[in-house]
C-alpha cells in the first residue's frame, strides 16, 4: 500500500486529494493544526467513518511553524509521496498579513525540503505553486517558462518557494514538482474567496436572508477551474519518472461579472439589482491577464478536465441552496 502525506489536508484541495488517494488504495496521512474543536469540516465524512479513520487515514498534529514535529512525522511515516498544500493562500489577506504569508507560503517549504534530504528514500514531492507568481505578465497565456514577476506578498512568497523547488531538484536530484495552479474553486471553497461569496450571496438573496452583495471591481478576469480536476493533476504529476513543473489551468478567461451573471440567472435574478461597490474589497494592485496554458500537462500527463465554467458555478449554487434548506 502506497503511503502519502498531505499538508493542508483539511483545506479544499487537501480534502479532495485525500478522497482521490483513498480511492486509489493509498494509506493517507495528513497534517492538521491542534484546535479545541474535533470537527474536521471538509473531512468529517471520513473522520467519522470507522472503516477509514485510523485504518486508511491518519491525522497528525503539527504546524508549518514547527519543523521539529514535522521532521518526526515525516521520518516516522516514510511516505512515498508528499503533497504540500498548506499555508495562507488568500491574496487579499497577504497585504495585511505579509510576514505570516511569507513564512507559510514560502520559507516553511525550505525546511520540508531539508527533511526530504534526510529521508532514507526521499519522497516524491508536489508543491502547490500559484499563477500569482506571474503578476501582470506581458505574455498571455502563460506557460512554465514565463518570467516570474509577482505583484503581491502572496505571489512573491510563492515565487520564492517555486524557485527553491527548482534549485533543490537540480542540485540534489530530488523528485520535486511545482504545480502552478490557476484559480480553482468548488463547493468546498473558503468563505472569503469571491466565487464562494457570490454564490452564497445569490442564494441568500433568493431566500430573503440578505438583500445585497458588496464587492470590489467586477471587471477582474481569471482562469477558473474545478478543484477536483486540479488535484487529479497533482497526483498525475508524481506518477512519472522525470520531475518537472506543470501549469494546471483551463486556458479560458472569465470575469467576476461572469460569475455574478451565471449565479444570479440560475436563480432568476439580475445581479445588478443587488450589487454594491465596496472599496474595501478592491486590492492595491490587481494582477491582469492571468491565463494559463495547460498544454504541457495535457500532453505529458494526459491531464484533462471534467468541469467547465458553468458546471462549476452550477454545482456551487446547488450546494448553497442545500445548505440554506437545511437551516
């Protein structure tokens, strides 16, 4: 049975990846922060399954700030694969929490790579990088060779981490992969992300729970995909013999206005009747033209996507309707 370790296992990507690996017959280990609550949120369906938890799925208390405990866990488990997904990942918050972002999204990875070097058989390692490393690129779409010119603290932290992975792969001949992830969403997306915020607001307005939605600018374009498709790409990237960097994206641009239109139209509403501009949600410097070229992953990994943009938004709306009806 293959062993895999996931940092950030309780997050959107971590929970989907955990389910995928369990389906493929892995023994899965996850790093979680100790809290006063035993609830694991996105993992609850697995955590309370007696046939899975402590038999196929194991959770270990640690933190990116505690490299000593991470070292003990990794060297004790001896996983064949490590997926590093943890860290502060909200671009807007990175301006108010730059030091935390720099450590969690950047510097902590360096410590984990040093642990890998001490393993008897170094694990294959996936680092979840970000399209934010490109900033506002002159080339569109971007590929794996596009210049890295971040314009926010999160992007700068991820650029550092991405560069370190490249350096350690070449210097120490380790199996290290940077997955340059473009925006990927799902019903499990955190509440502070704009896709989730819009879908939730649309449903709450429809059901009379709220009467407006406050956002920044709506003419912001991104390359949005589904997290399920992207975690499959993560797994595929560690199944080969030659470690490389891969872009995971859809190759299609959509705007925040597109999300608003699809979400509200599905509920027979017009978003313009409820939208209010709030400058608090306008970022100091907004990346432009972040559009990924996934052709390398499609060709070399045989990676493909099962969700289009409309199907993604429809699924998120349906989940919010389900939540409201349970109240």
